C-alpha cells in the first residue's frame, strides 16, 4: 500500500541520502505497477508523483530539488533545507 505518508518518507529518505536514486526509482516502478494506493481520494495525486519518480532515471523526468520540494508540499509534508550536524 502507498499513501501520502509512505511516499513522503521514501522521498525524504532519498533527499537525506539514505537511499539512492536507483533504489527510489526501483521502488516506485514496483509499486506503480503492483501496488495499491490509499485513500481513494489521493489516488490521482499518488499515481502522478509515483509515475514521475518511476521515470526519474531518464532525462525526461529529472528529480531536482525543486521537483522534490513540490512533491513534498503536495503530499502535505513541506520540507526545508537546514545545515546538517558535521558529526552526522
């Protein structure tokens, strides 16, 4: 199942370098084809974002910071950049 929270968490993991672009694209491809989306009223939004991410390894769908920021905003999880602790 994919919902706003799960998709937001996956995008955040990518933005925080916890997963690679290839891993994010693979995840999106699998869930776009085999997964289901909840709740019903979010299906168009979730499918739109997942479809873009599934193609993010092509020059036609570059997953830039601006694109990710827009997706997170649309998912109800706005993000901002903060300086990471150097010890991390």
